[in-house]
C-alpha cells in the first residue's frame, strides 16, 4: 500500500513539474475553413523543445485534419487522418526552427475550434525563448553558370596612315599656299597620333628623340618603331615641340570645307578638337570619342603658309592604333530567376 502511494506521489510530482515547465505559445479560438481549405499558423521553437498541440472543435462529431511541417525544408513532421480532435500531440524539436501548422476539414461548413500550442523547453536557459515570429521580405535569386565568349582587349597595333613631307608655297608664289592632306582611320582605331614639323630642324629633333629615352629605349630605337609610335603606345611622355612663333597654321576639316579652304573661299569650318596657329611643330593624341564622324569617313589635315615670300617644307606623320578584338571562353554566373519571398524572423529571447 505504501509502495502504491509512493508511486502515485511520484507520478503526480512529475506531472506537476511538467505542467510547471510547459509554456503557452498560443491559446486561441480558431475557425477551420470549409471544403478542405486551410487555416495556417507559424511558430518558432528552440532545439530540444517538446511542442504540445491540442485542437478541439466546439461541436462534437466533426472531424479535422492536422499537418505539421518544417517551414525551411517543407518536410512533413506529422500528418493525421480525419480525427475528432487532437489531444496533446507531442513533437520533439530537433533544432531551432519554425513549424507550420496546417488545420483543415472536409466539412461543408466552417468549424469553430480551440487551438492550444505549448512548448516544454529542454533547458532552463531557453525558457524565455520567444516563439512568435515576424516576416521579412528578401530577394531570392537563382543563379546559373554558363560558358560565354567574352570580348577582351588585345594588343595595340600601330598603323601608319600618313608619313610625308610636302611644300607649302608662300603667299606671293603662284603655287598654292594652302594644302589639304586627306586620310582615313582603320575601323578598329581606338586612338591616333599626329605630329607636324616645319623645316628640317624639326625632323632632326624627332629623330634625336630616341637618344633621350631611358626606360624602353631598346624598343623605341628599333627600326620598326618610331618616336610617334612610341608616344602613341605610352612609352614616351611627349614628342618634340618648338614653342616659337612660325608661319604655319593647320586645321582638320571635312572634304567640303577643305576644298573651300584650299581655294581660299569663304564658308569653310574647322573641327575644334585640334588646331594650331603660327606653329613650328605640334602633336597630339586624339581619342576615338574626340574624332569627328564624316559622311565619307575621311578627314583632311589642312595647312596654310602665312609667310609672304618663303615657301616651307612640312612633315606630317599620322599613326592610328588599332586594338584587335579577341574573344575567350569564360565561365559567367548569371541570374536566371529573381523573386521576392517572405522568410520568418525569430522574436527576441
């Protein structure tokens, strides 16, 4: 008799302790929709919790269904057949997660019911865990890796467009004191360089440029690479330029303006990207974005000798720099699907 009494007291103590440990997650009256529609609830649990679920319809004789899923994975933790009620169903929680509780019925009418969810924490330190969650909208992107041909920059290749010396007569001479030199740039030009020198001394100064080179001198001294090319490739900081007053003016124009300029007629217009007045020598690196587009693809370098009696020899060098288009196979990661989704956020402890 004493043994039975002791056992009853022990069982009562355990039940009382369990009841004391149980923490109410929710106690509410719910309405289970008719015709198989669902009432859905989300709550969070700590690792080691025991979730205790009770659902009791208000009226006897009605049947309900309960399914419990892990929200993150969608795995079904519990699924019932139609039952009259769910009485203290206990589920041990393997890790911190959110459970999705899905309640439904096959009745043709909505069913009022009482929903109770409690948690029994495994440890005292998780007792004050907040089971309520909030929702946060995030951007979910699905990526795919594909192989594509990607354009890469190749080596710069210099192409000599103009390399000539010509005479521009004086204003008093019967020969024209105005000259036009047409030129076309290659299709793949990324920039081009021109150098203008008046008289033999300017040409000699350009030739002597190689003697001043330190870094990359062996390249510039090569018979295949001129100082103009070296400047265009970035191997030289500049080219010879005499800042003294001279008698040569130069401009760049289209064909129609160049013809009027040479004929000394009114109405010609210059392109403002580069010009010089009274120069002895001059040069510039011109980018493709600076280069004017003409209807025939031709630019004209035009020159005027303002000296009354002396004709002048002008040396003009124009070098274009092409960049070869190369394509390589490359792994490219691209988004294939972007969507907004809501994820649960645990409440504070």
